[in-house]
C-alpha cells in the first residue's frame, strides 16, 4: 500500500542532533496517522507515495522541526500556585489559576525547569526547539486509517512525543 493521506504508517527511527548525539531511538515500531497531526510536515513530505520498507535520512532545521527557541516562553511563577510533589521535568497543559505572567499561549505545554522555595521557572518551548535534527527512519507498515482515526486526524494513543510534544519519561499534569 502506498502512503497517501489518510493512512496509518508504522515507523521506527533514530533521532540525533547534528553532532551525532542520540536524542531518541524508536526500535519498536509505532503507528502514526499520515495526513493529520501526528507527524512533522517534512517527515510527511519524505513519506509521500512510499511504501513499507522505505528508509530515509532527513536533516531537519529548527524551522522544519520544533521551531526556534523563544526566550519569551521562559518565565517565573509563585511556588504556592503549584501542587505538592512538584518536580523538575513535570509538564502542565494549562497554567494554574493565579499565574501572573500575561500573554502566554494557551495551547502550549509548560515544563518545570527549576524549583526555588518561592518560585518556579517554566519553559513553554518544546524540548527540541532551536535544535537541528537528523532523523533516520524506516517505514515498517502502511494500512488504511479507521474512520475514528480520520476524524481525530491522529492515531490518538501514539504518545511518542519526539514528533509531538513531551519528551520520553516526563510526567504531564493537566
């Protein structure tokens, strides 16, 4: 089956920075919705009209991956606004009531980067923002998308967030 939207592709990959430092390796293949919200545009471009067995080595500049690093998305908030047990690396899909920083995007995941007795440092940048990447990927399978997947524009539960938002092993809080 050719990779034509909408469909589901099963991928494995090795992701590195441009110095060859390993960022992520997906040895066990995972399904992604092709033609929706699961994959970066440049990855979809490389996969177009290919089939199972296809391999590609992509170089992704920040503007084609997770964007440039925006220092304006790093800010402080009062420690008292956050739950007990707060840890560096925890992520929040929305900020707690009472946050004072104005103008922050509402559709951003914020990561706790530092914790002090009176305040918390949060970063709304994707962990790979500002980094050029090398992606060596292999298409393991291609199948027709289900009606639910087409409506969601996503496989839904493929929470591999290297090509999404959250780094592996980090907690996310709603």
